[in-house]
C-alpha cells in the first residue's frame, strides 16, 4: 500500500438476505484512493454504488474482503472507534440534504460539533464561518423551509465540512436540484478538492461525474473500470 493512499479495498463483497436467499450487491470490489483525490462513482440505479458509499463511510460492513483506511483495518475497529471516525474524518452529503426543519441553518451545521463535544461558543464560531464559506452569511438564522433547494444543499455541505473531515462523501448531491444550482454545487466541490480534501461523489449522471478528476463505473455490483489509483 502506497504511503499517500487514503484507503484501499481488496476483494470486497456485500450480500443481503432477501426471502431467505442471498443477494450479491457488491462483488469483488478492489478500489484504491489517494489522499486529495476527486473521484466519481458512476452507475445506474441498483448498480450498488450507494452500498459502496456506505461501506466507504463505515456506515455498513462488508460480507467479505479487506478495507484499510488511514493504514488501519476497518474490521478491527469497535463501534466506538467507528463512530469517532465517522464524526471526525468523514463528511456525508445526501441528495435530500437531511436537515432538521425545526433548527436554523446555523444550528443544523453545529450538530456534528455537539456530538464531538465542542463547547457552544466554539460551535457557533465554526458554524458561522463555514456558512459564510458556502455563501450563506445572510441565511444563518433561517429555517430549512425558508431556504431554496440549493441553499439547503449548501447548508448540508457546511454541516459535512464543519468538523474539518479529510473525506467528503456525496450521494447524488445534485439529484434534486436544477441544472444551474447543480453547477454551483459542483463548483463548490471543486474548490473543496483544491484545498486538498478527498472527495468521492456517487452519481448516475455522466455530466455530473465528469466534474471529478477520476471516474469509476460500477454495474451490477462490479467495478468495470478505473478502480486503481494508478488510473487517475
């Protein structure tokens, strides 16, 4: 494993039991990512790309295979270590933003810092700085229902980034947005990657995938091309 490798998956399989029978969702996935890469995982609905994202983000565990993240085998970490890893090292962005409607934009962004044990004054400072970073300085005290879809997604990006994670995972981040707003979100991802953050984006849209520096294709649970870091 190269010294600048962020993570490496070897021989990853993921099965689910449905109706008493195993369903093979991922098959022999081999994927290597360097630090600071901007990667798209491109595939149609049902291809296994979201399942792969859940494994990368340590939200789920593989049925078989080896996953090494930051030089450590993920299957050797206990639940406390995995929770700490998800909170401090990985920022998640989903298609529907998953904001809490009863909380303001700032309070939504503060949530990961609460779980990390950051004191209120510092939480507020960091949340406000990140919302300003994504262009929402004048929307901090607005509820999600008072924001446009693009603004909600920017809040979600601020929330994902406020803990300064080394990996940003985005699942169909522009799927619910119009073309112009989606392009603005892609521009923001590019800026974050230029700050040497590792960005992995899950998408079914070739035009969105093309914003990344490397694209891998996944069909029927198998990576067809682009799985090795040397393909970058």
